C-alpha cells in the first residue's frame, strides 16, 4: 500500500514533466562544497600557524556546529545528515528506532550521534533529545503511510509544533523545515489539483503542514521553510528553481537537492525568515544559493 501511495503521489506531483525531459539536455544542479564560515576561518588560522597539534584539532572539533536532524532515517533526512557530515558539521540524528538508524546511517562516524526522538511524544522529551548543544534543528519528518488516519496530523502538525516548542524552551534560534509545495493549495486556487485533493484526503496532510508552518512563522525563531515539489531518489537533473510561497503547483526534484538546499540555508543569512518553493527544471539557468535565496522576499 505504501509503495502504491508513493508512486501515485509522485505522478500527481508531476503531471507534465516528461515533456521537458525530452526537450532539453539535462544539467546537474550543484554548488561547490563550502564549509561553514566559522570553520573555514579556523582552518586557515591553523594553516598559517603551521602547527596542527592534536590539542588544536580537538579544539576545532569541539567548536564544530552541531545540528539536530528530526526524521534522520527518512529518505530526505538521511541525505541531510550525510551532507551535514560531509561539510564538517556535527550531527545529532533524532530517530524513532536506534537499531534501524544504525543500518541506514554510519554507526562509526565520531561526528554523528543518535538520539531517540518521536516528535509526537511532546516537547519535553524533545528538549532532552535536542539537548543544550544543538545550534539548529532541521525537520525532515513526514508521516509514514499506514492505518492511522491521524498520523499526518500528529506528525506533520503536532510533531513539528512540538519541535518548535522544544527549540523555544532551549533557546535554539534556527529552524529549517522540509514542508511541501501546495500546502496552501486552497488559497492558490488549486483546490482541484489532484495532488492537493489526494494528499488532503489522506489525513489532511497539506493542511497539517501549513498549520505547522504558521506556528513556526509566529514563533520568533529564525526559520527557513523549504517546500519541495514531488520528491525522487534519483540524482539531480536540470537546475534548481527557487520561487516564493504559493507559486509552484507541479514538478519534481531530487531529494539530494532538497537536502542541499536545507544545508546551504544554514550558512546563508539570505535564507532567514523565508519560505521557498523548489523544483528542478532542465531549462532553468544555474544560479548560486546566495542568489536564489536572495531573490525571495521575506514576508
Ligand atoms: N513524497 C513527496 O513527493 C513529497 C513532496 C513534497 C514534500 N514532501 C515532504 O518532504 C518530507 C520528506 O519526505 P521523505 O519522503 O523524504 O520522507 P520519508 O522517507 O517518508 O521519511 C519520513 C521520516 O519521518 C520520520 N517520522 C515519521 N513519524 C515520526 C515520528 N512520530 N517521530 C519522529 N520521526 C517520525 C520517519 O521515521 P522512521 O524512519 O522511524 O519511520 C522518517 O525518518 C516530508 O515531510 C514529506 O511530506 C514529500
């Protein structure tokens, strides 16, 4: 049932995309890997001093930014974790099942820590999971299709609200949420869009996400809400297009790119207090993340 649902959802998200694939050459959308600013400064200092002692290495490690990722075992979440680690962040992976997590993510990376975190269990438990050492939270959770019709509401609305509350209690100042295009489909005149109908019939998923977004936007926390089009596991094709809220209603994007957008947002002030919708298009120009985020207005 789950597989059928995912396939069906993907088709609904991308009703007219094949046409583009045949017409244009595919270009990959990547940016050159860039370490967090504070770290590149540190490593430059160490090089010029020319003495990289074990003690100095330890200090750099201690000062690495630690990011909490909720939904770290998910198809997008695990990519976010991998990309954060590759860029030199420390990661606290919030997962429901530790054993499962260790089969999905590397168990032996000293920069990766696993903590149990079911977002539906209330904000106090999440305060413990996030701890006082996480500087930002990235939320990549999404309900798992099953028999519980309340799951979307519990995970995609209440769960995200719990995470935001935990951040408020802890003083975590940065929150990045993976949401979805069409969350505000009704206001966009997309009430008859099959994807909007389908996802809302399935436990009001989009409405749940929209309510959670609104909660974050009122929380005072510096947020970036990333609303991807239909997700695919395959590597990126085409270039990344970033648009303001409530503008995209179809299309597809690789989860690799979604993860990259979330990780890049962490280091870019241009992404602060913004809602961005993203999709890949073969005919789009290649742009930097500064430019993409910079072109979206804060509301
Ligand atoms: N599918 C699409 O085309 C599409 C399009 C646009 C946006 N989105 C959204 O993008 C996000 C990522 O999607 P995805 O397909 O990559 O995700 P996914 O593979 O379905 O992963 C969902 C993650 O959420 C976790 N989760 C579920 N319930 C939880 C709970 N109660 N507490 C903590 N974690 C919980 C899962 O943990 P377990 O591994 O333990 O189950 C898993 O890590 C979702 O919000 C999704 O709605 C999807």
